[in-house]
C-alpha cells in the first residue's frame, strides 16, 4: 500500500539519547515514545554531517555532502542539485514547510543561469523547492517574518520580538536579559508558552493538515528547538533539575594528546564555555525542558491525526539534524564525530498493513539521513531517482522484506569556516574530514592530519582515541577501505537516469555510427 | 609575463607514441616536433578518462569525471558545471572553437531551470560556453553543418557529402565503398586533401587568427583526426607501409584468465575485429597518414604564427583526448586503462621569457588533462577558480618554479553504456572504474570486480595482470590509499570560493548569532 500523506518531522539539535524511548531515565517524551510504539525506532541512525546545513541538505537531497556540495552552513546548495520538493513536484505533489530548512539560496547560480529574480522558479530554488507555509529558521532574529508579525499581533510590542521576548527573560533584578547568554537560561522566556516557537510552528502544521481535509499532502514540520538559544518558556524552564539530567560525559585524559582538530575546536568560544561545568549545569535542564515542550506539542498533533483519521494514510518520520555536545567530550555545540552529535533519533511510522509486524520494534541496523528522501518517495509510490539519490528506502526494513543493509555509515565535515582552521594554519580547501563507523570501530579521516580511531566494543563512550596506536594500523586501513568503497558509490552522473542508460546500452549504429566494422 | 592569446590544439584519438618527438621510428611529425623544441613536452601526460566525452569535459572544466559528472559520451555535462569558456567570459574573454568538442547539451537541465530555448544563454550552455566559429564533431554525418555546405560549394554534390566523399573511396572495382568498413581504409578518400576535415578545420582556425589581428583571442583548434573513420585523403592514404608502423603489441597470455571487463570488451565488435591482424595491418598505415596530414597543417599554422608575430604572445598547448588501441592488447578503440590509450601527447609552449630555460626539454613528471584549463587561466593572468578546478597549472613547471608534483595520476571509466555491461550482467550504476598510476605501478579499481595491477618496472608493456597475485596485496592496498587520497581532494563545494570562505571564517557575531556565550 502507498501512503497518501507524509509528515516529516525534524527537531534541531536533538540528541539521540534525549528521549524516553531511547532510555533517558528522567526526560518525559510520552508522545515520541508512542510514535515509536506505532512504528520502528532505528537506534543506529546517523546524519551525513553534524552541522545543520549540510545535514539538512542531505536529508532533502538524499545525497551526501561530497555529492550535494553544501559542505557547511554558509555553503548554498547549487542550483544543479535537486531536492525532495522538486522530485515531488515532478509528480504533481508539493513539499510543504512549517519551520526551518536552513536552505541557503544559490544566488550566484540563479544569476549565472539568468533565472529572473522574482520568478516562481527563482522562489522555488531559493526555498530548496519547499512550499513555505511558514518558514522560521530560528537561531537568529527574523524581524520581518510571519512569526514576528504574529508575536506583535499578540501584543509583544517590538521591532524584533524574537530577540526581545522569545529568547529574553527578566532576571532576578528585574532586568531584561538575553538567552544568548547561557548564564540566563534557567529563567523563563518572556514569551508565553502558547506563543513560543514550538507552539507557533506546530500550530501552523496543524492548521495546514486540517485545511487539507482529504486532499493529500507532504509536510515537513521542522521545529527549531531544542537548538540554542536555550531559553525555554514557563513552565518548561524548570521542568528538570540538574540531577535529572544526563551527567557530563568526559574524561580529563581526552585533553591529553588530543587530536589537533579537537584541540583547535576547544579554543572556540562555545567549547571554552561548555568546558566549564557551570555552563552545562545551567543548560542541560533547559535543554530537557525544551524537548518536553516539543513532545507535548507533538501530542497535540497526534490527537489531530487521530481525530482526522490520518494515522490510516500518513507516513510519519521523526528525526533530528544532529545532536548537541552540551559539554560532553569537553565540547559545545556539534560538528565533531562523536555519536553524541552524529547519531540521531529516527522513528518511522508506516501506515501500511505490511508494517504491522514491525510495530514497536527497535531496528539496530545502520541507517542514514540520506535514507529519508527515498523512503518518502517509495511510500508515495513515486520514482526512485536512484541515479541521484544515494540513500536507500527504509520501507523494506519496516515491512520485513529483504534489503541490503549497511556495514558502515559515513558522515562528513568541512571546518574551513571555523576558527579551528586558523588555529591549525590550514587553507579553506584542506579542512574536510570523513567518519566511518562500523559496529565495532569509529574511524575519522582528516585531510592532512592524523586519523582518529575509537574501539566501540571496549570504549563505547569514545573516550580513548586510538588514532595513533601502532598496533591498530590494520583496523585503520580496513576503515579506509570502507571509505574508499563509499566514495566509489557516490553518484555524479546526474544528467542521465539509469533507465535511459539501460535503453541506450550497446545502441550506436542506429545513430549512424559504425565504428569497429571490418 | 602573461600571454595575450591561447591556441589550445587537440587531436582526437592520437596515441602518445605516434609522434616523431616521442620516438616513433618512421612517422614524420616535424611540425609537432618543432613545437616540442619551442616548449616542453610532458612525456607522462594522462587523460582523466579514455573516452572522448568525459576526457574532453575534464579538459574543459579542469575537473575529473567524478566531479563534472559526464562519465561517458552520452552523458551531458550538467548545467551546474562551469567550463573554461565560462571562466574566460567572466573576464570578458571568449573561448572560440574550430572543430570538435563532443559537448552534449543538458537539455533536461536547461528545461528544468527555465532557460529560454533560443536564448543566448541556452546557446552558450548547449555549446559548453564555446563560441563556435565552426563546430565539426566528426565521427558521424552532419549533413546540415557548415562543413557540409562548404563541401557542396566545392562541388561535392550530395545531401551528405561527409558520408559520400569524406569517408568514402572508390574501390578496385570502381564501386563507392565506405570508410566505416575498415577493410577499405587503404584507399584514398573521395574528398580532395584540401577539402578534408583536417584541412578545413585548420583553415577556419587560421582565418580566425588572421582576422583577429592584434586583438587578443583564445582558440580551441580541435581536429577530429586521426579518429575513425580512418579514411585518409591522397596522398596520405599511402604515406606509410605496414613495416613503417609500430608493431602490434599483444601477447596470447593476455587472453588467459583475462580480467572480466577486458574479456567482455573483447566480445564487442571493435575488439573482435581488431583482434584480427588483417584489420590492424590495414588501419595502422592509414592512421599514421592521418597524423602526418595533421602535422602538415600544423606547419601551415606555425607559419601563420610566425608571419603575424604571434609566437611572441601566444601560449600553445598541443594534446589529444586519448589514444587508440589499434589491436594492441587484443583491443580496438579505447576506454580501458592501458597507457596506449590513457597516456597522451602534451606539449606546452609558453612565450614568456621565464620559460626560456625549459625550451626543448622533456618533463617526465605526471601531468593530467585537468591541468590544461588552469594553465590557460594562469597564462592569461585570470583568477584560478580553484574551488572548482581540480588540476594545477603547468606554468610553474615550464618556468622552473617550485610546485607540488603528483605522485600518481587517476583516470576513470563508466562502461554502463557498453555491451560489456550486459555480458557481465551488471546494473547501470555498477560499472565504474578508476586507474591509479604511479611510476612503478598501475592499479585499476573496478566496482564489484577484482582489481588489475601491472608492474611497470618489470612489465612496461602491461602484458601481465597481477591483480590476483596474492604476494602483491600490499601494493594494491597502497594504490587504494592513493585512490582514497584522490577522492578526498575532489572539490564538491562549488558555490563558495576559497576567498569567500577565508573572509567569512570565524565571523558570525556580525550576523547576529552569539552561540556559546556565557
């Protein structure tokens, strides 16, 4: 059976281990847990980059950063790349958006190809072929956005209500203070919970679903939380005490003979601060509160699906673009290759009866964020575009069908925009890295620098870097073989699909070419 | 000093060993040899694919097939890719063309991006950003081309004078026979030498150069010969006897336990025929005649440069897109990874006084076809576009300056359109291969099939495939490490140049983003 609708939910910066169903001992996520009971939770799901932009472009294209080229947040997806929204449109469908995409328009490419500035095509390309019901990228002021207008209409009187209310608080002295300063995130946001980002964006999604009635739809509900600024609205700002948070995971030995890139990252402000326990102590409870808030709103959404009968015909995917170190490994933010950041929640609900046998199970096979786009296309019964898409549909796994499964997953990083590059004295095209993770090992291949290696059987917490252990050169060589295999499977031949290749194979005399004839 | 003009000459299917200056004992190429005395001959120059289309797209983009995506002849270069012509145009220069490009228009991409069919931009994109003075791709009938019109004006009365005169002959019985049939290529073409493809295309180039006077220009003179059909006009059809040709280079042992892809190629018509000595015996003298004809016309061109003073201000590159097996290794045509096909002539003349010390020398360092575009850009003093271009300029080598040099070269193949794929029962996306060639070794990495390995120190003729020699697994592993290194250096981040990365490194607070602040 094919699904009629798709609800593709993404959280921003949500750690894989911050869900009740993933074993968090205190965090309450009953609604996400309920989705896991309806569908399959993939416990070894990895992003293709631990950074918003490249990770999302991999979700949206089904391709790795080495193929789609948007290697970091500030790198636009080239106009030559196609996205899920465009694939859907070739079939007369739309990919609607409520929330964040992090799509950076390729203005140079649009100009180069003479695409008129105000044209519908330019608008679509700039939006990554999303139909933007309401785009809200979060993490920076958007004073002219629909959300800002909404806030002003609710009485938040400000030219920039996001800065002044959503991420601000009133401190103990009655002063307005900013959530940009992590010292303040124990305070409740000045915005009412009902007007917060999570509430607002979920509301837009619910309005859309309700308005569609029985007309089919594909919706990306892309919540900007629990991404920083970590300011939670009441009552979520105080839902958790520090002793209900996951403890800091780090070892002083990690700072000795640290990998040069990790050491360089630790000179960056976010790491300098998160290395101080008072910072993570303050942030972790707020981070958990933001997640519980997300879960509560997903509960409202589930009720809508129930009331409208949409659980019968809607594929639901729940995931995140990457995690958050929160001080683990002496790091803040994301990017580097620890599971903390690279492994993400991934729950897929397939309404088809074929998936009944798998409901509520945990699938421990490796999956990748590039698998989401092909899963959606297959669920809707649309062409696979498999000359471009590098991931593979997860439906076979959900439906108990045979399918090849990965021996390893790969993720990438381009740190050329980061201070770490300057610390290391490297050029902008010398800053890429690739992670290969098998069941047993994690290997990181850095351009021009020594590799990293973790033995996950003996050291599941990734505290001991064996990248220079001479006895393990054989393991590292094997991991490089995997990486080479991965590179050879990338799909650069984007202008001709596989069916056309097949149709044109060994056909040339018809075109009047008779070479090799005696 | 920067050059004012560039003359970028390409022959089609010209073997590296079919030049006097490269040691051919009989073939007369005095004008090409003279160019080698004026400049530097690179004796280890390799293409990025042994097939016209992908090789040329690598010359024209400075990128490998794994990056530009045009992996075989019938695969268009995507509109997202930029070419030398477009780089030149950003600086107000044009890349003019006389002859062949093998550019396949990306009609799907043009349509997808709404580029108006008859627009100047669509025309440029369809032409790979060449200004087509006179395009003549050869190797198939072009009855509506300027060349066909020219032939008709000379009295060759035919709807398709190329088929009826240029590649036809009159046999011993007075019958018109076709040069498509290799049994006929000892006969003279029905076209007069002065009206043949080589003469015509060179004439167009000379007209252009003369007409430009002192206005600067960049010209791609791209001769379709000595590519098949191997029909030479008199007197070149009988310039050489078989004993003045290079002997067949092949060993019966090559047919035993042959690599599966080589064995599959040998079922294709061009190989089936070239495996018969009578075929190569007939083709080789004609092939050499076609090369001598090219050389004679280059002599006329050199005289024009002399007469107009253009040797003082013109960079000249002479090369080919790949070689021709002519029966060597029991193969016809090209594609597979023997030096016969992958190594090409490469002579570069730099008018700058800085290059005086290197004139007439042979440079044995590895160079690649992707180096030509950056050489031209540097010679003209234009930006390097080094976030896209993967080759490196050869000017440092010519001018005796320090520059990194390659430890290995890489070439690629996608045989998905060939009968060999069907013979092997493989899918269209399972047919790629990569060659890594160091001074000592040649390794070929085939998707899903055993590798090939040749020890060029002991077996310079590449007759003994050591791909399964257990004692050499260490060598093969080392070659795979080189291949991995090559993959990591490809340049997918095409939408942001290195200067912009540098300018935006560690800059985010200006954009109103203050993460990681305590």
